[in-house]
C-alpha cells in the first residue's frame, strides 16, 4: 500500500539509523520509549552474522524485519520479504514512502542514555537530570558534552561521564542501586542537618587552591555572569570543587564557575607555587 509522505530523515545518514549490534531486548526498550509510530532503527542480526534487522515501532507492536544480505547476478543485494534493494539507504527510502505493516518509516529512533549520577548546574545551557533518568541524545557536540532532551521536552548540555548507554542491563542495575539507597535511608535514622554526599566521577581530592590546565574550550552563556570562559592551554587556579561537578576558579583575575570535565590538575604548575 503506497502513500504520499514527506518526512525529513536522511536515508544516507547511516550514523542516525544504524545502532550496531544492539540486542533485541534493548531495541524494544529504545523503541517503546518513543512516542511516535514509524520510529525505527537498523541493527546487526545476532542470529545470522552479516545480515541486518529493521526494527520499527508500529501501532501495537515492535516489529523486527530481517534484511538478508545476498548475492544476486554477481551483485550484493539486500532483501526484505520478497523485495530486493541495492543498498540499505534505498530500502529505507522505499519504506519511507510505503507501508511495512501498519506504518511507513517516519524517523530514526533517538539514541538513549541513562543517568549514572545526579547532575545539577547553574549554567543555563546545561540540562539537569536525576540518577536513573532517561535522556534522548540530540547531538554529540564534543567528546565530553552532548546535547540531550528529557521526557518533558527540555533540552541542554549534559556531561558524558555522568551517563551511560540505556540498555536493559543498565536500567536494571541503576534501578537496583536507587532501590537499595531508598531502603538504606529508611533503615538508618536521619541525622539532623546531615547532607548526603553524592559520588561524582573523575573528581580527585586535592588541597586547594590547586592549578589545573584547560583541556577543552568553553564559551559560556553570555547571560550567565558567573560562568568562566576557558580556552585550551589556559591555567586555572581551582579554589573550590563542588560535588555537582561545577567548580570555581580563577583565570587571571577573572573568577567564575566551570564544568570539572574541562580541566586537568597538574602537579608542578609553571610559575605558581601552589
């Protein structure tokens, strides 16, 4: 059944739709978290090495269509059902304009991550999230900072060390940790004025102030007067390391806040005796 559809995804953008050797259960988890029908991804087949699987969120189910890689007339072809295509982008283009079972292909699924730690920030460009919260990755802007969207439609920058790939295993492990923490907090009487101290990755305990070298550029929001602009190679005097990952320091005479992932402590800073 053909249709006249005009959707915006690019079939030639393999990075957007190919999810590698994602497991079937993890595929279902990703697609079930999407609100729209017609959302899809392509993964490698785990049962037939070299073949692929087109996974689609349809009206009432997640469908997994095997794509057989075959040789026909001396040419490599990709077969789904009784139809053959010269490559997967051509196959996706066809089903962008024709129904599979109950839907054509609308757009690739967004890659999902889950919070390993709670992240808070005073930077207006950052996206706060809780441990165990699932986020959709919109862009991988830098190695350590990606643009993400939460379930409420809010978007912003997130630190990569605070999240991990959203899989059945990671979901169950973090849910177990959160449940154990809640159980322990119920069993141990709360102490007055006691503040829980979350564990934050890659933060080293050091005597402050201490010198660090900038390893990643950062141009802060112009409307945040406390945000510190950083350039690779700059020397920063770190004067406070906060548990939320937002540190305070000095570059020259300018004092402000910055993400800890943008600097690296040095043991023998040049020209400074700290």
